[in-house]
C-alpha cells in the first residue's frame, strides 16, 4: 500500500495531504469534500480532482489545513492535493496538464500581505497632512 504526504502553502495557510490507495474519498479537516463550505472553496479544492478523474478514483485523500482564511486554506489544499496526485501516479503528463491549466496547482503562491507601517492606515498609505 502506497502512501504519499504532500504540502501546499498559500499566505498563512499550510495544508498537508495524505494520499493513499482507496476508492476516491476526499476529506478536508475531517469533513467530506462534498459537504465542505463555502461552495467556492469546495470548487477550488476539487479542481485537481476534476482535471484527473482517473487518478482521483484510485486514491483516498485526507487533507489537514491550518492558518489563514478559508480561501487561502482552499488554495493550499488544492496545491497539496495536486502535488500528491502527481507523486502518487508518477506521471509526467499529469504534471504538464496541471502546469498548463494553472501553475499554482504545483507551485505554491509565495505572495503575502505586506505588513502595516506606522504613520498611516495601511502598508503604503499615509495619513493626510494639513498645512493650515
């Protein structure tokens, strides 16, 4: 029985996916993907599964996600699942298909929110200055 652990990251969210032989079941944080809310996040997570249904039917996937918001978690889980499927199948064509569809399926997006600095309401904006 083959077991693969893969990691995906997005902003502050980190996802670990365990891919093993099975019947096509997917769980995110102990919840089945079919009932995962919100729907937009569910669709994002299921993207690699819909792109490679023949591989997805042969494996069970358990994803644990921590940190960040729900869309950051969805992106991290999506990357972890895609990486796990590629490693489990060992298929270079699958990697190329994922890469052609969306590069962030394989490579984690490294962009982060810029930290706020003093003297303004955000990272770059400054409070208005008055001379009179």
